[in-house]
C-alpha cells in the first residue's frame, strides 16, 4: 500500500480559514493534482461539497462534534457559495454568518452575488442574486456584503424572533451602533417583504448576549412583562456578586431575576460551578428571587414570559415604573431572622 502523502501546507492553511473547504483553483495553485484530489475523495479523506469545491474534513458535516457546531455549518454554507463561483461575494444571511452575527436561522442557503450584478445560473442549491451595487467588506481574501446592507438583504426572509436576535447581536457585539442600525431601517424602506420588519428595530436590545436571551426577553414583552433592565450587576457592600440576564424591581425592594442557561459556555462543568456560586451569593442576600430557564422552555405555550408573568402578578410587580437602567445595584445585608424560641418585644 502506498503511503499517504501529506497535504500541501498552503491547502491546510486555506482549509483552516474556510471552514474546511478549498476550491479546485486553490488546489491547482498549490500543486495538488486532479489525480491526487480524486484519490483523497476515493479514500473518503475529502468529500465534494459542490462542483469544484472540496471538503477536507472526511466527517459528514451533520456528524461533526464541535462547540460551535451550528455556527460552523452556517459559515461553511457561506464558503460553499464563495468558492463555487469566481469573484463571488457573500450576501444576505451568508454575509452575516461570516461577520459572526448570532441569531441566524439554523440552516442557511448558499447565497452570493457576482460583480456588477452579473447573471449566472445557480447550482446545487446555491442562489446567485443580481444585486448590482452595494458596499462590501473584506473577510480574509474574500468580499462579503457590508453588514448594514447584508442585514437589509436578509431580514425580510427571517422570522420576528430571528430578526430581533440578529439585530440585538449586531448591537451587543458592537458591529453596529444605534445610529447605524437606524440607517439599516432606512435601507429597508420600500423593499419587498420588509413591511413586517420595521417593528423589530424598536425591540433590539444591546444587553442581549445570546439569541436565547433575545427569545426569552421577547417572550416576556409579548406576555406584558418587559424587563425593567437587562444584564444587571448586583453587588454586596461594593463586592461583585453576579450579573443577571433579565431583572424586575418589586414593590418591596426585592428583585425578580431570570437567568437563561445557554448550550455553550453555561453547559461546561466549570461554568456550572461558577453559576452555582453566583446563585448562592445572590440568594444569600434575601433580596433576590431567582428563576432559571433552558432555551427549550420558550417553545412551550406562552413561553418563558408566561411563567415570569405569573410570578410577577403574585409578587405585585408594577408595569411601567421608572427604573434607572444600567446601574449597579448594591444589595443590603440579609435581614436577621429571630432565633427559634427567642423573645421579641
């Protein structure tokens, strides 16, 4: 049996930056012959992603094990389109995936445009859009639609929950500021399918650190209990205790807080230990009522917001109260409870 020859370093580097994908042109430039590529595919070390594009990971995409699994698949989809057509520019949701915006649909369609809006027939599910002129950004050696125009291209094809999560992600990650987001709103005016999108901009929140938090906050708004603040920092005598996802100030001075347990960092053992320490510190003050939810619980009838609304109704929360947002809340010491059998005057 002939020994397996090493892959040229240039191809390894390109694959690393292109979610495991390389094009035929890139293989040719690196001196990787057509026969060698064919043998790699025959050995199932590589797979064809589409005509002229190869996946250097022999594991099927849906069987891969990685922390960024869904984001990897979205970015891989974008790269399929970029590598399939010479001069292709990633647009719409594919551009947003390469900008690393969160909250996108779980499954994307490869979507590109060609310089000058040139027409080419799509293939293997790849959409070639005829967008004539739009600003671009460079990600590595490739061009993608600038994030504001990518948002205008993509939002009409999303659900309300996805759209609000995407807009919040651009704010939270400082990809756009509020003024720039307003310009995206302007770009959408008159676009086909944009009628339902306009109301989403007022729902975007810089404090949403994940799509799961955006979804939970939106559920609370829909159930009539918008949070008084998000990402609230609690301290005790100036010592940091915790930062919580959503919070409501109760009439007696206590706080109802909600934490959304994500599937990534929050699921790791070291994070669970840290979360339990934060939780114990908060509850030990006797001034916090804590609710924790998994993202999947938002799929139940009424979602997370319905459960929060029930608790707030029982606790007498007042809607529309003026709460100064963005402040650190220094909690008082826990109230001393009388000992069992002790006399009180």
